C-alpha cells in the first residue's frame, strides 16, 4: 500500500473514544470508516495515485462518521494538483458527480447509483476494474509498477538508440543527459503544462526513433544515413523492389507493417513519457534527489571521459543527433547551389569534335556495368574463391581468343544500391552521390563518355537497359541515339526476382538488334547488366547461346531456383548467392566477347557499387573492379602508365581512384585535348 493508504488505515483503525465503548453507534461508525478506507484504497489503486489530500480526507470523513467516498469526491474536485489523467478514463467524473451521502453494501451512492440510466458497457467495466484492484491490491500494484518500469525503459532506450547498426549492450547502459533535463522540466511544471509537454515530447521522441531506424536501414542497404531532404523519393523504388522480390502480397504486407510501425512508435513513446512524468510528479522529492545524484554522476563521467568498450558512459546522443541532422540539412541545401556551379565547369566541355578520343577512331566501344560487382566479390572469404576462379578462367579464355585486359579499382559514389549514381559518376566525371546531384547533372550539358563519342560524329550510340521499365529522359544527357529498355529486348521468359531478364539473354539481344547490324560508323554502347542484383535468388544459369530464343528456356531454371525469402535475411546464403550471380554475369559477358568480339572491339566493364552490408560487411570499402579489354595491343599500351593489373582480376594493391576521375583520365589517355567550359 501507498503511504496515503497506510495513513488512512491507521486513522480508520484507531481506538474509539471511551465514551463510545462498543455500542451499536460506535460499531456503525467503525464499519463506515472501514468501508470508506476500502473505497479510498480502490480509488488510489485505480488512479495509481499517492495523494495525501485524499488520505487526509478519508480520515476526516471517518472521524465525522461520514462515508469516505464523499471525502474522496471533495479531494478530487478541490485539489488542483491531483493528476486526473492518472485515473482511469471517466473515473474522475464518476467520483466528482457522486452525491455525498451514505453507502450501500460497502459502496458509496456514487458507485451504486451513478451508472443508472447510462448505456451498458461503459462505466460498469471501469467499476469492475476498480473493484478488481481493490480486491487484488498486490497484483494491481505489481502490474502498475511493471508498466511504469517498461515505460521508463522504453524512454531511455529511445534516447540511447543508435542510428547505425551497433547494438552492443553497452550502448543502452549509458546515462542520457536528455532524460535528466526532461525529468527536471516535467517535474517542475504544473499538471496541465506538464501533460501537454509530455505528449509533445513523447511524439517528438517517437519521430526521432523512426528517423534512427531509417538511418539503420539506409546504412544496411546504402552505407549511409537517411537524408531528410532528398531520400523520400527512394521509398517508391524500395516498394518496387519488394514487389519484384516478395510479390504483390508480400510487398503490401511489408508496406502495411511499415505504416503501423510509423504510427505505433510515436503513440507508445508519447504514452510512456506521460506515464513516467505522472509518476515523477507524484513523487517530486524522490525524483529531485534521483536526478541530482544522476546529474552528478553524468558530470563526473563526462569530466573523466569514462568509457566501456569504446562507448562514453555519459550520453548526449539525441542532442548530437539533432545537431548532425541540422548540419546535414544545411549542407544539402548549400551543396545544391555549389554543385550546380561545379556541373557547369567541364574540362572537355569546349573540346572540338576532332580532338575527342582520336586514338579510338574506328573502335567498337562498349561500356558495361555489372550490378553490385564490388571488391567484396573478389576478396571476401566466402565469395572470392568462386569469383576469382571465374575471373582467372575468363582471362585465359579471352587470351586464347586474342583479347587482353588490364584491371584496377575505382571508388564508387554509392554503396549497396542507387546504381544510377554510380553510372552517372563514371560517365560524367562528377561525384554524383545523392539524388539532388543526379537531377542537377542530368539536367545539365556536362559531357558524358558516350556523348563524347557521339559528339565526334564518328560513332552511333545506343543504350541497352533491361532494368528500365518506364520513361527514361536521362538518355538525352547520356548522348544515346537509341535506347532498348526492358520491353524492347523481346524477352518472354520469367523475371529473376528484381532482374527482368538474364544477362546472357540481354547480351544476345544486344548482338542481334544492334551490335551485328551493318553500319557506316562503329557503335559506342552503354550496357547495364542486372542479374547480380539483390536478393541474389533465384540465379539464372548459362545455356547454349543458340537455344536462347525468346527466353522461355529460363522457365524451368527460375522455378528450380532458390526463393528470395530463403536468403534475404541470411548473410551466409546471401553471400553465396551473390558470388554465384557475379560469376554468372562475368561468364555471360566474357563469353559474349569471345563469341562476337573482333579486332576493333574495346570493352570497358566495371561494377556500379558494392553489395549491401549483409554481404560486404558494415565497414566495407566502396571500391569496385574496373577492366579494359581489347585485341588491339595499342589500346592497352595507352594506359600502361596507369599501373593496372594484367588480366580481369585487379591485385589487392592495384591503384584506387575515385570513380569520378575515370572520365578525364580515359579521355586524356586516348588523345583528347582539354578545352574547359564554365570557368
């Protein structure tokens, strides 16, 4: 029992005046007092309150021989500090409206008659709840304390929740300064302002929790946090990916779960803050002492810089996070203006057509991206054995066909996804690492590699885009005369999760529809391969090139393959599937080159980014392999000073350049003369 209940019980059980003896009148007064005490206990349990005013009122009522319920009614209506929000909904109204008269069967008139004429199912349930609490005070107290402890733990956990995938136990064993500040403010405020601030603070805390969860998800998939200015448009792409991977029903279920979570977290957070604030307000003295002690501990930890497992014990995580988000917003807005000026400056923007890539005239140029082909494919202990074996075997096969290669590393502007950022960075020579930069550069006239070949007038240009399933206005910026999207490649087989068609089929259709056509000019091609896109299940297999047909041959392969749901949350199986998919894509591309390449074919192929952290790890680099393959030895002689490794597999210590530096290095190596624009 609370201190109030103890006081009320003590008063009620005090010896009666000697003049009363053991008379009927004394016994009646005593019975009334005990009934009032029980009612007071029920009210205190229902409200979770510890209000001295209520207890004193009970005692006074007992001394006067009046029902305790009348005293409770007076206490609740007259004491402005009583936290009505702590009572059951409608309980305050029940007590406040009760007549100050006798009791019936141990209940006040308010309890016995106030529900008369009211619709069933409302207050009778509240009365039964109060009765249960009165009959089971220990259980009610245990439940109340448990809920309060859980609410407090949730608030503290939300204040300490990291915004990166780091869930060491020590993360949640720190002292958050935000909790100390909140406790001081909420305890000092009167009831109504306290409740308003508690609700608002809880909702804000819930919103910050959601942002931290978004950060965690973005770090897992894109290797960076969530940008509150730029990243909202990515949710449509995420839903499309889920639909392709899990099917329409699975995607709808995931969407519904996200919506429920987005509503549930702020609501529970707000309720938790309100409950904790009510408890602190009822125990102001104890709260003040506790906050004072914890504040001293926090300051001591801060002054000494005490850490556990590299984690500061004194936390100001929310404050730091808000500062970082504010800085990120300012940086994003400033970057938009600065990058616009950067995109207007181009070292080769005014280069005459005759001075662009003169050393590649007559060559059939192919720029190819292999989805998610990153350093992890070549060096991870699980994926590397198979991928390295494929790269070495392909190098030997190409060598027998007369082709030779050099390979190095490029650091991609993106990670885990957003492949178009890697494509535009490589082709434009600008660091395009967010959606705003992508919109800016694709709206500019900054020269791309394919546009450079088109500008000479000596090449036709074409894009092979099996992943494009809607309008793609960026084709103009890339300088492509023609684009073959997912619907224009003639595929009638099954999708392989997100990938619309196997890479082998894409390359065969590229050959039939474009590469094999007789032309007055050579072709400069931009080819995107998609079979190594996550979730890496099911994975296509190589078939006889002459049996590809319309792609229906892949029906049986897709049905026999692993289902996405079987690997999507399993790191080891994801790595295995990722490695197999890269092997497939590299094999398809190099076999195509053996089959259809000639003395004038020059192939440049690379990865667009590393795979997600489930495969590459939380601290993986952003490096991707890049290879240049040709029969003509003069082509590779032009890049002899690059220090790249012979063959398709770059050495671990091969040069690493930013992906944005490739365009200018490539144009310069093959005889282009810089003529800057926009300076």
